[in-house]
């Protein structure tokens, strides 16, 4: 070390967190809502982009097309998504109750609770294919975590490391 120069350690902030990511890497929330792989946050996990093709709503790739992450980690893995889907449906119903109550009010006297129940049933029924897909990605993200180097690995080595 030269005379007159002092060593000052550089303190680096965490490079990856929930809210701010570099421009080329989507955040957790963005990847989740766009139904992307939780490991690389790039690969689309479902075979069809349209969740309303009801015969193919839950058809998934066996592995992520970008990083090769296995989607069904073990036999019967997706049974847990029923609980996640139920929680998402209850949250959507609570949100529907809140906005309906704010805009229209709810009372037993004028049957407005019945109108809310019918409107809520329609909204939840229409949202269910997306909620089912979202519950699968959310459940998978509980077990598979983001790996920034996963994108750089070839898919063949990722398949070998997951088996």
C-alpha cells in the first residue's frame, strides 16, 4: 500500500430485495403476478398464456423453460395450493365487500347484502382460473427461492441438479 493512502472498506447494500431490483430482473411481486418462475423470475410456468382455456388452465411445464427448475417438486405437491387458493378467494371477497360497502352500503333491510353476494360470486367465479394459477406460483415460491445465477446456467445442468 502506498504511503498516504488509507484503506476504506466499501459497504455494499443487499443487491436483491423485494422492492428494488436491477432493471433487467423483475421484482418478486411482478414475477408473481405475471406467473413467472420463482427461481429465475423469467420463465412462464404454464403451457398456455390464457387461463380461461378451462381444459388447460392448470397445464404446466415439467420444468421452467428458462432455468430448468422442476415445477412439481414431489408427487402430490399441488394439494397444498387448495389452501392458498381458498385464502386468495377469501381476500378477494373481503376486498369486494369493502368497495361495495363504501360505494353502495350494506343493509339487511334493502337486500343489498344479497346483491353483494351475487356480485361477489360472479367476480370470484370469473377470477378463479387466474387465482388457481396464482396460487400454484405462490405455493411454489414458498419452496423455491430466487437465484440470480439461475438464468446463466444452461437448462440441461439445471435438470441434472434437480433430479
